C-alpha cells in the first residue's frame, strides 16, 4: 500500500510505501480518522485520512459506509468529475469509507507536525535532466 502525505503548510506531497507488517494497523480505519506518522517513518506526526483508491482506481467516498464497492447515484464530490451541468446526477462506481486490504493508495494530510520536516524524512527523487531549485 502506498500513502500520499499532503503537507498543507508547504503545499507539497510525499509518496511513501507502507511496510507490509504495519499495514494491519491501518485496516478498519475510516476517512477522517487520525494515524500516527510512525507507521511510515514520520515519528511525531499525526496524519488524518482524507481518502484513497483501490487497485482499479475506484475512489473512496466518506458518505458511504463500509469497505465495499457500490454503484451510487452522485451529483458531486469524489468519483463524480467536474464540469457537469447543475442538477445532473450519475450512477458511478465508488468505494466505501473504510480502509481494507483492497486499498492500494491512501491519501492523508498532516494535522500535527513532528520535530523534523517531511522534506528531510522523505527526500525527493529527482529525475536525470531535471533542474535543481
């Protein structure tokens, strides 16, 4: 499972692989729950789950209970898309708000920062030919 950590202060995000032995501590949590940053090597940080998606790219929605997939009638929000006429509703495939073993990517944001900045904990991997800032 991958975890994308969004830092609202620096407006940057960091993608981290969650170790297999620590993934069990995330199972059963819901969107809005907080997680200790030590799960991914960011000790001292508190992270809030904001969403995620499974291996097929099906997004999680906070208003659908459980970890299953459903064809929900949506008018806005995650999984609906943008640029639709006002009042339009569509039936879309989305996943519930609970983390399960089918989730491939989990999106979180920093609620409480630790002592070290995230940039030091997760240095960016610059591609060859990319300019330095």
